[in-house]
């Protein structure tokens, strides 16, 4: 970005003189999602800029920017998700510049909304207002959406499709939570693909999943509703807990403290992750079992399913139902697995 000192008489505050101070200021203390990986400085003639703007990408040059990874729901969006007074109350695609999808929605570069899988949903006044407001944490958040203008979720059972209407947006999620509670296996669309989920403490459900997936030995990952619950399952050092709760939301593998039938046969280790999408939080809040098996949706040795039609076809006979999110996934992203530090 071109930067120059304000002209004499300008109301803008002067910039720090050293680029290292500028970089230090740019790393906001509460913005754990961002990291400056490199700074290149080139001297240039002043061109009389007198405002701060984010210009539309011209797309002339070969893009060099790395696409950011998808990020777990941030604390502020989580608060909004469960605030009945918030316009995005219970909206399963709530996000901001600190959280949400990036890599999994990019169709091409530069990274603008029109080049993402959100292009099909024009922003309404609320979202557009935040998107264009430099003071909002949704300023240029490309996937910004709300229940009025954005995509939703619906539940598809084996031969029957329950499409949720605008007023019944929460409908499919409590239904899915009840099915999981009753021992069903559901395919749930996440950020980078579908997961197969079932109650990890229901041995019949886990055994059925293992049989249907043709996965005799390999351990299943777990999703624990809270970090307190995760601690009771796996021995976690403070460093491992920090990784578990980080925006990358990986599966952390560590020595198991409990034995869950059929979850991880033949090993003393368990892999656990925390809820990282708004949908996961909504499912738990709606009464889903607080410990779920959450494994990539595929048969053994196939890649994770991420396209809806493909998922329906490939997961028939594997899942009892599909919780389908309308926002398309541009490319599959497998879960990150990290071994806990001893
Ligand atoms: Zn957020
Ligand atoms: Zn909106």
C-alpha cells in the first residue's frame, strides 16, 4: 500500500517515521487472527493522497498475496450469535474480519466478494453498511452476510428434503441436534467439507459409523463442546490448550484420559477439537450431545466430500441425513492434526 505523510494543514494525524513502528502499530493487540509475514519498503514520490481508502482491486498484476486460512469463530461474533437483540442472532454464517472462511470460498484472486462463493448473495443494507464502514470489524469482510441476505442451512433426510424457510432458519439445527441425541449419523457441512458426526458416547452409533465408513482401525476425531470437557478427555499442556483454542482450530492429539468404545481402537491417544463454526456452536446450544465424533465425510481412502450433489451421492448409506449449508465450498480443506506437546 502506498503511504505518505499528511500534507501541512491536514486534519489527519502524522504517521510514525519508521516503518518498523508502523508495522508494530498495524499488529493490533486484539487481532490474533492476523500476522505480518513480510514487509518490503520502496521509496516513491508523494502523489498527494489525502484520505484512507481501500480501492477496488484492478487485477492487473499476478497476485502475490497468500490466501488466508479459514478461521474459527471469534469471541465477538460468538457473543452476537447468542444475543437475541443482535441482527445475526442464531445466524449460522456469522463472520467478521477476525473470523470465518477465506481459503475455502476463494474462486480466484484478487480476494474480493465477487471472486468468492458468496457472490450469489448481494448484501442488504445492514451488511453493506458494515462492509463499507472503516470503524466496523466487518469492513471489507468478504463473506459478510446476515439472515436477511445470506445463505442458510437445511436438513436433507434420506428421501425427503426439509428446506428451511426464512422464518424457520433455526429449524433444521434443533432437528439435527435431536437426531444426533437419538443416535443418528449426520453429514454436516463445515468450512472445508462435510463431516460425519454422531454421539461419541453412544457405542452403537460409533460402531455403526465405523462399519458404514469401512474404517476398521483408524481413530475418529472428537469435537468437545468446551475446553473443560476436552481436558477430561485428553492430557493437555498449557501450550496444547492454546493451540486447541487458537483460530486455526486444529485437532489436537494427546494421551487419552478416557476410553470411548469404538472411537480409537488400538491406541491410547485421542484427537480432540473445539467447535469452530457458528453452526457447531448452534448445534451444541440446541442440545446436540456435548461430545461428538467428527470425522471427514468419506469412505476410507476417499477424499473428503465438499460439493453438495457429490456428498448426497457418496454419503447415501453412510449418513442418516445431511445438514446442508447453501454457501458453496470452493475447495476442500482437510482438518489439521497437531500432536500435543508432552
Ligand atoms: Zn468474528
Ligand atoms: Zn445482510
